[in-house]
């Protein structure tokens, strides 16, 4: 609609400046020293919603970081879109690899560089700007609710409890999330599936204290060596996960479904060049896109023990640690895989060490049916602004709350993401292309328009 385009063009610089102000707040949920920044960011999100035109907004305290809620109900008889996002960000380390300050946003080559630019402040702000566009042009076709949390990057430990306790407040006809990626501006796509997550920490203990590696080395088992051997045993020569029962509940895709996924363009040489690697690695029998979308994985996210400071210290350590994450696919569950992996590690540990393990957080996988009204509305919205029908894709990441949203609220989730896999999410020099940012603001109002039309027909 021309009114939308005129308003967005007139206000595009203001939208960007307001996003930059939000990116300056170091809202790192994982670190306690940033608690004041988390509160400040929640207030900033609330203020942005008020400026955009919500009629009601509130910051809800949790046992962790607060949740920001806002709504505009234009007509109880009209469909309601619940927009979910998060204002917390990953820690910026290692700082020395950033070419600019992670919380000092820089515009370079048509991209904004800052922690949270793509994940997820930039994508959250697209919805706020799109909502303001519809309010100011008097074209809002749906009731809109916002739930913007501050703990997604640490597994959303308090959001589930909040959702279950506020089902009336959050009642909606669809949940709209922009916290995912697309293939490119030239080849639009929509994630129809997200993998689940099981994240555990393992502690292996050998002797009751650190030992002199000369006096005791060769006579006492080194926990780091044992842990390394245990981890190495978790994959076979085909990079297949060896834990008995790990694949028991995996939902296999048909040949036809795999053929549809294979239609997505993929340049292996560019992929390797971008990552600075010579060869790809993964489960035998599956393509790269299948390995990162429809297959479960087990990865070591961190491993440590002994002396890691400057210089040398000849020590045989008492303990070794590792953080392990599994990405899950339908019909696996986080609870069952967590229990399976922990029990397996304890079972394969030799008698000369002891093993303890605990879960950090997790979430179940989620799939949006492509024949559902939410997906059709999202697809038509993208087709309208991109001039191409988007390709349905399976995303490799996880948004732990998606499955719980549907279970608690009884409605489907649609993931309308505008980021790119190359946006350096969780890495130094995170960025978000301004073209994607503005394209998101342009596309989102069309989702509301088409969802209202299709929902009415349903």
C-alpha cells in the first residue's frame, strides 16, 4: 500500500536511529553485572512501544530479567497477532576480534555492526516500526500484542511460567516471530522448522586434588584425557552419533520432502570460503542443508581443565569439564535426550574417574505446517514485497519457547525472519544489513493484512 511506503520512507532514518539507541544498551542476560542494563533495555523497549502506538504496556518482573508486554486492541472480533522477540543479547567476547565496539554501533557498507543487531533487537524493532506504520496510516487490520523477553539467550527459564500464568493476557490467533534467517534478498525463504535443544555440562573427576605431572603422571588417570576419549567416542567414522537410542524418535523426511528442501540454492565453495575451511564435515548420507536443518547433532561447545594461564605449570588436574549441546528434530524431546546423554556419559566413564552432569537449558523442536493460514499469509507477504515466492526451509537454530507457545496458547507459530546466516550471530562483528531491516518493515504490514483476510475466510 502506498501509504505504508510513504510513511516508511519518510521515517526510515528515525527508525534506524532508534534502533541504534537500543543497540547501545549492553543487555547481556548471561552476566549478573549487566542487570541494570537489562532493566534499562526493558524500559527502552516499553518506551518504543508507547511511541509506536500501543494502548497498554507493562513491564512484568520475573525471577530473572523482566518481560515487556504491549497491546493495541482495535476490535475484539478481529484476529489477534502476538509478536514475540527478545531484547537480551549474547556476551560479546572475544572483544579483541571486533573491528568496532560491540555496543558502539557502526554503519559500514550498508550494514549496522553491533551485538544484537540481527539477534534480535534489529528484528524486534522491525515489528515496532511496522506496527507504528499501520497505526499512523490507520491501516491496522489485526489486534496486536507484543511479548518481548530478556532471557532468550539463556534458555528462557522464566518465560514458560509467565506464559502459562497469563494465557488470557496472551490470547491470540497466531504468534509471529522474527528471530530467524532467510537465504538472501534475491532468494527469500521462510523457516518452517526449528530444531530443539538439549544443553548440558559435564564434570569428570579423577584424583582428589591437582597433582604433579612428573610424580604422578602415568600412574593416575588424567581427567582431561579421559573426557577427551569419552567425547571422541560419541561419533563414529560416518559422524553418526553413537549413543544408543539417540535416533529412536527422529522423524525422517520423505524423498519428496527432501527434494523440496534441495531446491534451495547452495554454493559449497562460497560456503567454505566464507568460513575459512577446506572441507565440510557431517553425517554421511546427508547434504549440508539437511545436516543443519533436518538432522539432530551433538556438539562440544567448550572444554577446559587444568592450567590454562600464562606460562607453564606441569599439573595433572583433578577435574575436567565440557559443555555439550544437542540440536533436536521432530519427534525428539529435550527432556528425553538430556537424560539419555547424561546416562550414556556416566555409563561409558571408566572406573578410575567419576562423572557428574547437569542440564543448563533446553527446548523442543517446532514445525509450522505449510498448509496453515499463518504460513500462507507470511508467504504471500514475502511474495508481495520480494516479487518471488519464498522457499520453505528448516532452520538449524532453536527458539526454546516456540513449542511451549503452541502447547500453552493453542495457536500456531510462524517465523518471518529477515536475518542472514552470515550475520555473525553469537560471534564478533555481528551485523544486520540495512536492506534486510527495511525490507522487514515493508513486509510485516502485509502479513497482518493477509492474515486478517485469510483468517476471516477460515
